[in-house]
């Protein structure tokens, strides 16, 4: 179990976050409007775990079957908890918007610090931009799938998808451009809807649908991807289920807008992954018991995009009821875009603050309400441009979006390895309250950490799990593989890494010294 400092919560609430941030080398320019509950709502909204497993678990049946999906999710849940526990320790040491790349700047040796910081910043920034596009695409295609369910004569066109995506993302931009107080209240409301929606979908699904027996659910494995033996098929299908738990680190990138961030951010990370994992597991169990016709569900993917829409219809036997259940998920997907845009734009703004991006002088500009509006609008423009890929090929867009796991978990792997190195070499001092905080070259634990030796053991396990997930995330789902079924993530990920290295050598190494210490 994680431990916190002996300071009372009231004393921690009175902690001067701005002074803490200044000692980390950053000027406080954003409003701190988020507390624990609003940030928990923010993180749950961005993660969308139980909603996400409806999208990923049925395709995941091809390599693994019902038992493979269940056990694969449990493994991914345990591994993700371990990884986020390490991130929580780092967030308590240095709660800054830069997140992973700022931590790399603290932990990495001077000889390679600038390069590793730059590479990590590029990976994290690119991943969050890809998440923004992915959220918009899922929202648009989900709406089209609901329309097909209600009106089978409707034929979804790619340009319909793009226009709906633009409209949904415009809503996210408007919400992010109001005030930070309004955004915090909105996220608190979404937390209630996220929890209530879970029961609103699961209860009718389980109550009305015919059920499989327990033996089928917990012992039935399927190998429809052409990989042999069954164990290999299970491992290849594992990353598909694991994607439902990606993105909880959004709280990290909002750190400079959170009160008592050194404590609230770690708590939000851990509560988010525990609660969302619990709800997602419950939804997977319910879905596997109610999935009695896998063939028709998978067939619906070609007409309604998402098999769970057919499962809903088969369960309740009513088009209206199925559309209402799917409508709950649609509303939450739109709300998720608000949180995703907030995190993506803050990451873009933070990297620009450290002069790591072209046009960084414009990207760091704030509105009257101390919001990074230019970065928010730039994220919208990037989303709109990348979404045009769907007009030519949905496969090409999927290849781009496959970057999410590889880029994010690569940044996690780097900071986990560096923290372990600092742990075992004794470079991190005990937490000292008040005036001494973590800076570049001077490391102290924050108010939230895992006691030793559990901390080191968890750190090692997080590294092993991340390597495991990254390795299997690059495998194609079917064998033999065609251009349409290939896993292009290694190509996209490699392109981003090669470009960032090339740009660093040619230009960035001459001026990028981040994370810089602001006056």
C-alpha cells in the first residue's frame, strides 16, 4: 500500500502550490481550479474504461475467446496499476504539466539528458494528439453505428464521419475555452454520469439477454486469428484488451491547474485506475455471459462499426432500447473528448514552453482566463487535418492511431527505468516538507510514495509489464497478414522516433535545453 506524509490534509491543502512549482523551475500562470473529485471525474472521463471494453473486448475474442479476454484484462489491470503507481510517485515528486519528459530531465544523466527529454516529449505529445483524433473518430463512427441500428437503410460515408468528428471536437474546444472553473464543474458532473451510466447499460444487458454458462465464459478459448498454438494467439490478442486502460495519466498533464497537486494527482491516478478497472471488469464479465451469438456480433462490425451495438439489440430485443443504451456511451464519448483535448493541449503547451516545438512563441500564449487557447485550437487543427486520412483509407488512419500504446508506454518505460536506477543508486533523498522540493539534480521523494522494499519491487514489475505489452503490441492480429490486416504501429512508431532523432541532431540540439528553468 502507498503511504503519504504525516502531514494532515488541512496542512497539505494550505501548501503553496505556486511556490512549489517555482522551485521546480516553472512560473505559475494557470489557474488552479481542480480539486480531487473534479480531477477524478476528469481522469475517469478521459479513460472511459467500461465504455472502452465494449469497443475492444469483442474484437479481442478472435485471439483468446471469452476466457482470453477476461484473463487478459486482469493481467493488464494489474500491470497498469503497477505502472501508474510509479507515475504517481513521480507526480508527487514533481507535479508539472510536462509529466514524463520533465521527470526524465530530473532523473537522466547529464550526458544524455537533453536528448532523452526531447525524445520523451515528442512521444508523449504525439501520443496525446493521436488520442484526440482517436476519440473523435470513435465518437463519429459510434453515432453512425447508432443511426444504422435505428435506420438500416442509412449508408455511412467517410465524409460523414469526418464532418461529425469535426463537430464533436469543436464542442470539446468550446468547453476547453470557457474557464477552468467551468471545466472543473463539468468534469464533476461527468463523473456522476460515468458511474450511473455503467449501471444503466449493464443492468438491462444482463437482465434481458440470454446467458452463456460459466464454463463457456471462464474456460473457452478461441483462436480465429490463425496463430498457433493457443498461447501465442492469447498473447497477440492481449494488447487489444489492454487499450481500454490507456490514458489515465491525463491528470499528470493538468498538474499545474490542481490544488495540492503533489497529493491530489497521485490519488487521482490510483483511484482512477482502481475504479475504472473494477467497472471495466464488471462490464467484461456481463458482456461475456450475454454474448451468445459471436458470429452475428462480429458481422455487425462491417455495418455498424461496433459489434456491441448488435449485442445490445440482441439482448433487449428493441431498437429503441439498444439505441438508448448506446446513446449513454455516445454522450460519455463526447464528454471524454473534452478531457482528452484538455490534456493534449496542455502537453502541447508545456513542450512549447520549453521551446521544443516550431512556433513555440505563439503556442504558449494564454487567454484572459489563463487558458492555453492557442494550443487548444492547434490541437483541433491537427485533429481536423489528420481526420482527412479517413477519406482515403480507414486502414491508414488506424495505422496512425496505433501509435498510442507504443508511444505512451515507451515514455512510461523510460521514466520507470530511470527511477529504478536512481532508487538503487540512492540518488533520491527522503521527503523534506516545505522549502526543499525536487529539482533537476536534487531529488527528494514527494508526499506520496510506496514504502521500500515494495517500491523497488513494484518498479521492477512495472518495467517488465511495459516491455511485455510493447513487444506484443507490434504483432498483427491475423495470420497470414494482408495490408488491410497488418499492424502498422511499428512503422508509425519508428517514423516518429526517427524523425525526432533527425530533428534533434539537425536543429533542436542547438536550442532545446528543456525542461528550462524559467525566471
